[in-house]
């Protein structure tokens, strides 16, 4: 195995709005599996597309290019255009077609810039719309049924435009009372409680636990026993899953973030739920991880737990260190993760042809959607830019 293959297991952030020589040299040497962009990377539409094209040009294998484009305050592209309504605003409107329209528009605008993965939909249930745990405004419902109905509408429409999706934050971050950007939350839910709510949503998006009433034509399903899960939930499936930084004592007696837990990732998500898509950590630069583990410990635990991608968003020296650590890990762990990344990349769509005119046209659709969801008066008021509630707003 060539050492440069190891970089395929890293999803890295990018420091600025253009590639400097030092960063370009690091990426060229490490060959990351993908790049995640933030507000710090966005100035104009043309600049953003050039940055993404430059990142592609550095890579021997087509990279994952991703972003958090959910809606509302977690919409990186609002820096250069209109702000889409968030999940809560759309669910409160009560029109699933507006959510589907949001997914369609999101897919097209991301494809225009050269993204191929959006880190959404959020599949967490809102237990408290004002909870100070980073989820404010980001949840598609207050019940299992509401989240599944609304998130699946967005998911199906966005995937229909060639943008891969990512369910988050497995196994369910709803009951967190702390923001993982700062500290590691302890979620004291029993397995029975999780099965009845949080995990019931995620199960619907992993290919297990569907109802035969969900599809109109079931002949092919009944004729092929054992294919029911994937066939029945084919419109619900997400392409990847993000694991959250929270400790669940019902899974791990010792203090262990879900993102580094073999019990949660391999035994629950892979084996029990049968999920065969890409699995990634949440950002390993969050306080929940930095306060508890060294970079070496984090990477070792992340791969042994069953992750395919380690996400490092803000510290380039840690990206280089992670690459070195990967070279010391057992071959079976590396090969498993490389296989997962390679399978995922086989399905990625190429960028659309870019033009300023095309972006302006889609941006007008975003405004029209915002007005349809909120009305003209509320639509004119954007989310605050200060990020006082959570760093998720300003990264």
C-alpha cells in the first residue's frame, strides 16, 4: 500500500480563500480524501469555484468536496447570497413540498460550485427548540415521524441533483445539554429510550426498519427475500453518516465519545443497523475531543472504532500528524476504511458548469423559497452573524 493512500482517510479544512504555497504542498503530499469548506473560505462566487477547482487539481483521485449547507445560520453560502430557511422554519410552515424544493435548490447550487457532498440532513429530534447544544433551528421535527417525513423530502430531492447526503449526529445528539464545540456532553439516555426516539430516526435512514407500506410497487421486494430493507427505504437512505462527540453510558461504561466508540460505530451502526455507507467523525478539532485526547490517541481510536474518515477542520499541523499516525495503524483497519472511501467516491457526481448568471438565478430561487416559508417581512431578517450561541454559526 502506497503511503499517499493514507491521506484518503482524512477530511481536512482549508485555511483561507485561496491556496498558499505551503498549504498546497501539504495537500499535494498527503493527498487528502476530501476537503470541507467554511465561511473563512468564501468571498465571492467566482473565487469559491476557483478554490474548489484548485483543490481538485492537487488531487490524484477525485476528492470529496463538502460543506455544511443546511439552511438558516448553518448555511455557508449565505455569505455570498441569500439565506435559505432553516429546518425548524420549514417544518413549522407544514409544507413538505417546500422542504423538497429546498433540497432540490441546495443540490443545484452546491453542484454549481463543485461540491459533491452536503453534511446534512440533521436527523436529530428537537426535544427543546431553545436548547443551548448547537441544534437550535436545525431539527426537522419534534417526533420520529415528523423528522423522517421532512428530512427524507430534503434528502431525496438533494440526492436527485447529484449531491451526496450525510445524516447527523449519530446516534442522536438531541438530549445533549452542552455544546460539543466546547466540552464532551454526557447523554444519560437508556437504550430503550434511544430506540424509541433518536435511533428510530436513524434506523429509517440506514436501510433497516422500514414498513412495506412505504412503496407502492412491492412485487420485486416480495420476490427477493432479504432485500426488503434497502428496497423499502431506498428513498430514505443517506450516503454517509456523521458520528457525534457525546458520551452515552448505555453503550460505553467508560467515558468514550460516540465518535471514537467501536460499540456505537461498528457494533450498532454497521452490524446491527446494517449501514454500508461512508462513516465519518464529526470535527476532531472540537473541544469535546481536544480536551480529552491527543491527536495520536484520537486517530487510533477513530479508525479502530470503525470510522472511514477522520475530520480535522481547523489545524493543519494536526492533519500532517494524523497522516503520520495512520501509517502506524493495523493494515486491516486501513484497508477497511480505504475501501469505504473508494466505494463512496465511485458514486460522486462531477461539478456543473459554472457561471455567475447561473448562480444569480439559483440565488433568486433561494430568496423565493425564503419568502414562501417566512413571508416577506420575516424573510428580510437574516440570522445574526455573531455566533454567540455556538461556533457552528461562524466556522
